[in-house]
């Protein structure tokens, strides 16, 4: 049997090329406000870990997010912790790395975030544009079907004397006796017409309300929904984060009875281009120790004050 010799130099170059391609495809960013804590004690709880972090730091730190990874109900001995500022995260790394928690020696480092590259963002944007075009076609088809059903409904709700019972109703109407038509009293005719008119108005109003409610389900091109916000984040913090992407028209942060934000907010930018840039750049970004979720928001509901 003849063995083919392997070119080790060529194999080494191919492996380097594969590693280079992998490095290009991967986009890993070091977080500034989140840390990864490894080699935790097996039975350590999140409450105990949070208290250990606070006690180990000389100055006051604000832990906005803390999660111990679990598998099948057991701790994987790894946790991610988010702080309000980058200085607090750096202080945690300096104070806890190499120290002991119980009998376990901790390893603390800045967390790594996987971010989408520009090419991936462009491809996803093109895919969304194609999806929107398809949705428009589907919506147009749905509108045609809606108009057809609307016409059938109005025809079914028409007064009895206006409905065709047979195919030759038009011929019968032309050859009908004019005296029979003149014998109908004007008072009963006016009353019938008023009832028919009110019924048609009611049907038209209900159809219009249905169309308005369906149109309100569309997403806005300049409004964003921000989820997983830190509870101590203020309007100024959100404004500082988004103002580099375009002019901000409005920021709305719902609060509870204690005037603390509920962990989400709405922001309206000046144009659609700025809105898209902010969405693709900030979605999945660490902000004050938490990973933001930035999604398209629905149009702001109109009020009577806006209509005046």
C-alpha cells in the first residue's frame, strides 16, 4: 500500500486561513459594565453572590443585573453581573479576581458580547425590506377581500324592496303597474328610508372603526421600544445613549406608583434612517449593566388633545 505524504506547510496554511475566516466572521466586543465570574461555589445563590460583591468592594456599587447560569437545575458555577457604571465593573474585577468565596478561588473578567457585523446588519435589513414588500402585497390582497366582504355585507343589509330575488327582477320592475307604486304612502316611505339610512350609517361606521383598528396595528418607522432597561435609568441616560444617532422628538418612560421606571421605554426619533441606525447599533448592547432589546414600536395612539 502506498502512502501519500502530507504537506505539513500547506496544511498549516489552510488551518491559518480557516482561523482567519472564523475571526472575520466573529465579532466579539468586551463589555464595559458587565463582568463574568467563574469557579463559583456549587451551592452559592444569587442573593449570596450579590451580597459578597457588595461587601468586597470598598465603595458603594449598584448591581443592576445578576444571573447564575444553570443546567438541569444545577449551577454551572458561572455568573454574569452588570453594574451601573464602568468604574464599578472595573472595581469588581480588581477586588474579586483571584480571591476566595468559601473554598472556591474566583476568576473575574470583563464579559464578552457577540455583536453583529455590518455585513450581517445590511443583509438583515435587506431581508426586512423584502418581508415588508411581501407584507404589503398580502395586505393589498387582504384589503381586496375585505372590500368584497364589505360589499356582500352591505348588500345583505339592504332593504327588502331593493334586493333582487330573481334574475328578471329588472324586467319586472320596468313592467310593473305605476298605479301600485303611486299607492304607497309618502309617510311610510320616508320612515322606511330613514330606518334604512340609519342602518346603513351604522354599518358604515362599524366598518370604518374596524379599518381604523386594523390600521393602528402597523409599526412606526420613527418610534422604538426599548426593553430590559435598568430600573435606575433616567430620561437623561437614555437621551445620552440615543442622541448620537439623530434628533430625539420624544422619550416616554412608564413608571409605577413609586415613580420608578418599569424596565422599558419608548423613544421617537426625527426620521426613519436615524431610527434604523439606532435599532441595529444598540440592540444587544450593554447599558448600565443590562443588555438592551431595541424593537420597532407601534404608532403613538392619538388623543383628543392631539386632534384639536
